[in-house]
């Protein structure tokens, strides 16, 4: 039954993938192999329910095993090797989450373990070399422990701490804080100490299979009890007494060994499926990137159409992941600013004339004392020009075609006037302004013109995620903006949407990185934003490009929605299969 369950649904296990992020290109780090993850959980669930391997009626029943464990623990108490534990409460029917097979029995973890405890809550000093002192931060992604880079403690501290408990091969390290229940099986003979943030569950040699106990510790049986036992304090944790009282399904020892062998076999299959799936995702991402590069390398719009035609023949097999669709969106934006998305019209008034008109307009505004004279912007060097522009286009600084300023500083002690709603950087998302959570502060009447938003204003985040931007499109609004935002207002002949497209491109390829200051807290100062280089097409071309970009990005969003619906269907089917099996 188990084998057929896996093989019959193998396509589902490998294709049920959950996206972690929708930003940028990439594969491995951008997805969660949900189906394979759920398959691993299912294998453990079947194992602890006795449904993974057939029962053998000749096996010594677990009730006899439990008696032998009790006798062995009594002997160890007499020899002063372990301490006598308090009598445990009997297991009630309400505590039993499911029915066990014949020959199995429920027991408390304290019954089958030699010891469940932790070290004294004393933080030893670290030194360059010595005994490893491990904590959950030293746990590796491959379910191992990084002893090499763990904290090291002295011989004196090691001897003092190990008097209470010291992990040995076959023991389980159970984190009680932080990554609670992300357990590790000790499979080394290295002498080390586990931090008091963990409890050590010591195996009773010869009476219980350590790997079976480990698999149980990772299964839903323990996870559910752990979730119920968490003390929801400032630092959530699980007490040792709670862990000692967790109930464990106990099969005959010989069946434990058979289960372990089957679990390892099936987990190896999961590893293989996982590797194949990740390799397939990587290969697919490489293929998509390579084909999309042929688009950006197109000489002009005519060649682009030919290359696009080749890709469109395989559209349904290429753009089947969120990452590939994001890569397509980034390519569309890149083509837009390179002037390759639409055919050029030689009759358009060139951008050089547009720049002359803007310069004349600014000169007149300065003369009329409506704006202040600015420092001349440096000429754009060849190194700043990442690609060659079509005829009629010009490279220019953002500050030469726009006026920009920061919003009003929020200072309750100084602010006077009338309460007005304003935008913060959290309100400005990529290509969208979120009005669900607006704050208010005071503005004086003399500040209204200065800080009130007008339709067509481009808002650019100064901090948070510097460069994130969206266009304010509401007419006759009474909304203002705070200092965390730059308001970029274009001169006649420049469409703010085209600047927004440029910023989107730069966010995807790291083009804004050189303008951002600060290591921990990043900022995009106004003087840096002003020198941002923009490829400027004629106004008619800007409008054509914006229209084309919106149409293509809408297509990408439709693809993403279909993909999301398909993915959610697969996730639901995966869950329903598992639910039916473990009832």
C-alpha cells in the first residue's frame, strides 16, 4: 500500500511546489517543495501508526518490552546510574490520538528513556579550543550538527556540566526554546555538551531502537503534543516535565527495526525526488534566462519580434513557475527602457529637443523666482551608459527632467496647523499605493502647496526599501507626504510612468545599489536620486512604451494567477490524499 501511494502520486509530490518569494530570478531559494515535504511527514506518520510495514504475530509484544525496560531501569537505579523517577500518571483514552495495531502499546516518553533532562542553567565561558558546546544555532539543514564552528568550553566546565547529562550516540537533542522540536539524533562519539536551551533524551541501550525513537520525535504525534505544551511567554518554551509525559506509540522491538529500515529507504527516495526536482527547476530557470537574453540582445524591435515568435511557440512550457514569470516581467521592462519593445518612429521629435524645452522652462521658472537655481549636474560618462540607445533617444540625469523633494518631517513638538492625512513609505509599494492605513499630522496653510500630492506625482521611498515607487493617480486629493518619501514631479514632455519603469528595472538588476547609502539602515538621498541616469525617448515613444508594458505585464499577472490557482489545487490534493491515509 505504501509503495503504491508514493509511486501513484509521484508527479503530484514533485509538482506541488509552494513559492517563498516572487521577487527576482532564481529557483532553489525561491520555492518550497511542499509535496515532498508532506510526503516525508506522511512516511513518519504511517511509521508511528504501524501502517508502514506489516505486523508479525510472532513478535514479542510491546507490553513485554515495556516490562523489560522497567526492570532495566530499576537495576540502573539500584546501581546509582540513574535517578528514580516519580510514578507516572496512567494514559487515558482521551490522550490516545489513534488506535494502535495488535502488539503495540502506548507509553510515556519517561518510561522508555533512560533519562530526559538538561544541564545546569549556567553559561560557560567560551575559548578558542576545547569541548563543543552546541545549541540549535549549530544544527545544519541536513539534520546534522556543526561541531567544528560550535562554541568551545574548557575541560573544567565540561566535567562540571556533564555530571547532570552528556549526550551520547543514539540520544536525542530536543530544543525547548526557539526552534522547538527541531530535534537531532546524536550519531557521533565526540564528547560534547548540549546547551540548557535543549533537553537530552537518553536512549536505553538494547531496549529501544534509537532511530525509531528519533523518527517518533519528528512525527506528528510529538509535534502535536509539543504545540499544546508550549508555554506562550515572552520566550516560548516547552518544559522538561511536559516532554517526559509525552505519550509514545511503542511497537515490538523487532518491528521497530523493520520500520526504521523502511523509513530510511523511503526517505532516500524522497532525497532523490528532491534532488531531481531541484535540478529540474534549476535547469528550467537557466533555459528561461538564456532564451530571455536573446530578447534583450535583439538589435531592434524587428529582430525582437522574430525572437519573441520563437519563444511564444513554447510559452506554455517555459513560463510555468513564478520565477520564470518574474524573469519575463523583468525582461519586458528591460526591453522597454532599451527602446526595443516597440518600433521607433523617425518622425518623432527627438529627445534632444525635449531636453532643450525642459531646460528653457526651468530657466524661466528660476527667472520668475518660482524655483531655486540648482547646482549643475555632472555629465553622464560612457561607463554609466549600460546600453546603446536608439536614434532620437538621449541619456539624461533624473534631476534634469524632474523636480524632487522630500516630504514633511514628523515632529509633533513643532508641527502646527490642520490635521491632514499623509503617506509614509509603507503606503508606497511597487506600482501600487496602499491607502488602508493612513496616518495624520498637522500642516500649516503655507505648506499645503509644498506637500500636497498631485495626480501624476511619482513617490519614491527614501528608506525601508529605497527606490520602491508608485504613481499617485487621484485628482483633487487632499493627501500629503512625509519625509520618508521623495516626490518626483516631471516637467512637460516626460511621463512619470516611464521613470517608474526605469526604477523597476534598476531594482531588478541592482542598478540602484550605487545610489543607496548606509550599511544596516539604507537610504536613497535626494542628491543621489537626482544623478540617476535615465534613457529618455521622445514623448510619443514614451506613451507607446508605457501602453505596451502595461498590456504585457497584465498578461504576466494573468499567467501568475492561473499558476497560483493550479498550485493551490495541487497543494489541496496533496493534503487531501494525506488526510485520507492517516484517518
